[in-house]
C-alpha cells in the first residue's frame, strides 16, 4: 500500500533558476513523512512527548527532472524496508505520470535510556507493515 501526500510548489521553494532548490525536497519529504505517521496512528508529537526517538540516520535523493513554481506534486510514500531497529521511507515525487525525484530516509528507533538502536515497538511495526514493499523473495523482512 502507498500513502499519498500532495502539495503545490511555492515561490519560496525555488531557486534563482526557477526550479525547486534541492534541499526543499527534503522539507517536503519530511512533511509527507509526518502526515503519513499521523495517518498510521504514530503521531510524532505524541512520540516525542513519550520520550521516543526516531532520528534520520541516512538520507539520499535522486533528482530526475525539475519541479517548477506552481506545479502540483504528489508524493507517493512507501516503507522500502522494515528492519529490526529501523525502517526506510521511500518518497517518489510525481507531477502527473512523470517521476521527478526519489528520496529515501532511514529512521532508527533509539532506546530512550541508552540512546542506542533498539527493536522497533511491535505496535509501530504493525502500523508500518501494510505500507512495506515486499523484499526480494516476496516478503517484508
């Protein structure tokens, strides 16, 4: 299953060349991630208040085609990998049928006491699982 997040490219997103400044895509990816987590019953505000921490340990992006001011963008979000202590969020930025960019962020669950990676809570795992892409061989790991 995929989660859809929509936004329109604003003037403040663009650089002098008139295209979305590369770092702004990470802002939109994080906005999509926050909305996704809330829709899955994993609101980040509540997690922060509870002392839970899911920092980004790695981020990458492939910019395929420019995004320009005024364009309507759909971000298709999936869980590309659901590991024991982390999960990878894949964001695909589309305008119509055209894929313009792909971003990935790896989020690691940290033990609140030690600050070290810890097993994802079962409830979190269960809420993320429907959005997990099948691993090679057919199943999410």
